[in-house]
C-alpha cells in the first residue's frame, strides 16, 4: 500500500470517529437524560483530540465560518488660534474644524466545499506512485467517502449557520450598491 492510501484511510477513520462522537452527543441531548458530567467531559475532550489529529485540509473544510463586522472610523481635529499676548500666554480661538469619516465592512464567507483530491494532502499526483489500477480506484473511493463525511458533519453541526450565510451571500449578490 502507498503512503497516499494510508493517509486517506487514517483521515477517513478519524472522520468516521468524529461523526460517531457527534451522533452520541446528539443522542444524549435528545434523551435529555441527566448525563454524567464525566461522560460529557470525555466526549468534549475526544472531539478536541480528533480535531487535532485530522489533516489540516479536512479540518479547514469542517471549520465553522462566521460573519465579521468591522467599523472603521477616522476622525480629525484642527483649530486655529491667534496670539493675544506672549507674556501672559493667551490665545484667541479663531476656528475649530472636526471631520469624521466612518464605514462599516461586513465580511461574509463564501461556503463552498470543493471535493477532496489525494493531491490536497501534499502527495504529488504521479502515475508511477500509484501501484496499480485497483489502488487508484480505492484512492478515489476514499476521497469520495471523505467528501461525503465532510458534508454530513457540516450539515449536522452547522446547517443553520451555513443556510444563513448562503442566504446573505445570495442577497448581497443581488444588491448593486454593495462593494464586493
């Protein structure tokens, strides 16, 4: 077996475990039984451990994307005085100017999950590395399975958030006075 296949299998198993942990957590919340705090703590730690072990390409696709609101404001102040007495250090105020400029930036992420390719894992795509046609079919099957699990986990964890962000993106695309 090649390194590519081992890497894909390892990440596929981690995704399956993450999906199982999420289903257990959902099952506990549906039952609304008084779960032992130790069990909930163990599930939380297991989730964190799985997120650390999974490949960065996959964990980036599993991240919860949020909307960022930035307020950028600039203010300026200018005043002019006329010297009345240098001995008494007195000045007369002639004018005061103040200028304020502000704008709001709303950063809305585009949630587009591209399919996983074995080259995403830093393994170069060369036919000589693939030992046989059977192995390349298994690699393709692993990539499709990883894609399916990523989509399933995102739906289970972030469905409402993704739905809201996609709705905002489609609304902003229709607006003509929005800078993109």
